[in-house]
C-alpha cells in the first residue's frame, strides 16, 4: 500500500473552509455581470418609455373623443367643429416624436 496513492494524503478543497480572499473574490461582480445588469436596466427603461408613450397616445385620443362628444351634443355642433378645425390639432405621432427625441438625446 503506497502512501502516494492514498487520496487522504492530499488536501481536499471540500474539507477546507473558504478563505478570506476567495470569499471576497466570489462576492465581487465581474464586468460581464455589471454590463448585463446595465443592459437589463436599459431594456426595462425602454419598455417603460414605450408604455408611457402608448398611454399618452390613448389619453390624447380620449381627450379628442371627449371634445367631439361635447361639441356634437351642443346645439351648434357641426358649425362649431368647422370653426375649431379639429384637423389642425396635433396628431399623436408628432407628440411621440417630440417626446422620443427628448428622452433619447444624451
């Protein structure tokens, strides 16, 4: 029986407690992990921005519909609609472009 073949003669890593340096190294984040977290945060922010834009478009559409309803229910509805020129109101696309350029500019 040769002592060199015995597995107990070499220290086992599972038996040793973790050292201070190893614990610190395990606790530190790598650059790849930090970049992944930043990318996830950016994606989450972009999804929130797109939801907010959709919300603003729906609110704009709702306000236009409410304006039309109030004008139609008025006794002078058709004449008043022509006076206000509803077509000259800003469209949702123009407001989205403005907000997007505001958000994406550095």
